[in-house]
């Protein structure tokens, strides 16, 4: 059964990849190239601004089950936190919930399944002027406690489950220049929504890796340039906090195509890290179809040790099946040491992303993990997940 499923998924992946190339992050397949178009943060993630909420409601949300009698304009008008009721110009609150049902080792007698509350968050953006040139944003959220802290053998304090996830001040200094200061994600590579991806895990840029930082974002014509200096999260011990800087450049080839490059350098008391990344994003002829790819190098040198260079690649397809429904396909690789031929890991994924009704996202994913190591044989691992996401 597992062998048949593996063959079936592989055939689908190769067949669709050969015909189309698509992606999910940033919806470049709809012509949205810049994160700042829909988000308060120029690097994406976090709450949507008024335009982003309207886009989600009027372009991404399905009308096949609900909202059949509503026009796109009516859906956009009702996309605010309080629906069509107009809030004061100086505030935009938000509430988010994301839950995940995880099944590990699918098809095995040792299969484990559990429900995980991934995100419970309240957030708000405050504007100091009607043109929204100066914005204060903050998010207070629940952080699931990692399993290792719940084991009887663990000794030590557990981290706080509720904490400030993100906060920053954004100032539009000039027409094309935005300045940020606060606790934010580090800007590097493509902001893939899957935090278990090699592209997020191996770069140590997952859900809880925000850093106190200052950031400058410049956008003009075909260029987007970001520079960020960070000093780590003050909730961490000083010896663990990575201090460094990162830069990211996007060049728009046309309305639906962009090349990107990133460089990050950081160090703490235990290691120094340099990372390089190159990205390509493309929308295709059919609206909603898109392709995202990224190749990156992670060069880490432990204090007193020698450098270890790891290489990752990430490819993600998104096919628009109908309004509000998308087929996702992923292929990733990770080689922890490019100077050795001993180990390589592969990750295949097939999923369904949907926005069945307003303010709601539903997702199903199946992943296969495979590791090649000449010294030992390890079986494939199958993981299935389903997610529900509400955002108000």
C-alpha cells in the first residue's frame, strides 16, 4: 500500500510539474509581487492591511458553497475586523487561530496522531496619521510548548506559552523608503508558510526565531532592497542571541516574474553562520498558477571548530483548481555537508489549500521524508497534516 501510494504521488508530481509551475507564497500568480502590498510588514507574514483583507475576500475566497449571492465588491466591503462597520481610522485589530492535526508514520503500527494549537494570537496596528505613514504594530500570541519540555526526564524551566510574538514601528521616511524597528522576522529567502520545510528549519528561520532589529526597505520600479541589523531576542540568554545582519534584493523581470538573492551573517558565543540564497518566483499564463524555487547554502562554524557547509533546495508548485482551491506540490532536498557523499535528505509533498469561506483557510498535506546514507538504511517516513486557520 505504501509503495503504491509513493508511486502515485511521484507520478502526479512529475506529471503536473512538467506541465505547469506554480507557488503559494506571495501569490505572484495573481500579480502581487511585493509583500508590502497586503501586509504591514514589508517582508510579509503577520496581519493583513485593509487592501490585503479585501484581496483575500474578493479574489481568493471561494463562492462555491457560501457567498454565492454576494459580489466581489460586497465581499471586500465586509472583509474588515468588524465586517462592513467602519472602524476608527487610527486602529486595525486582529485575531488569529491556527490548529493542526498531525499523523506521523502514516500506515505504521507505531503511527502517532495529535491535535496541535499552533497559533492563538491577538494583534493590532495603530496609525499616528491618516496617511498611515507611521504605524505601531504588535502581536501577542500563544506558543505551543515543544514536546521535550513535557517529558518526565526534562529538568528546567519551561518557556512561557504566551508572549509577544512581534512588534515594530514602521515609518515611511520617503515615498520609496520605509524604516522599521522592533521584534521582527529576519529577512532571508522566500517566506514559505510551512515552518517544517528544510528551507525554514535548516536556516533556523521558523515560527519563534524573531529578533530585535532595525530594518530599511527601499522599493522603486523593478527593485526591492532590504537591509536589516539584528541583535537576537531579549527573551533568550545573552550567549545564545545571534547578532548580525541580513540583506535581500528582489528584481522584477516582468509583472509576474522576479529574481531574488539573500545574504545573512550572524554569530553568538557558540557559532558563526553565513547563509546565501537565490530565489526565482514566477506566475504563469493562467491566473493563480505560479512557481517558487530557492537554493541556499548554510555555512556554520562552531567556536573552535571547522566550517560545515550544508546545501538546501526548495521547489513549490501551486495549481489553481477553482476559485479558492489550489493544489500544492513540494520537492525539497538537504545535504548537511557538501564535502561529503554520506547523507542526503529528500522531502516530497502533495496538498490541498483552500479558502472555502470568508476569513478561513483549510489545508491538507501529505509528506514523504527519505534519507540516503551509505552507512545505514532508514525507512521512509510519511506524515499527514490538516490545518484550519481563522483570521478576523
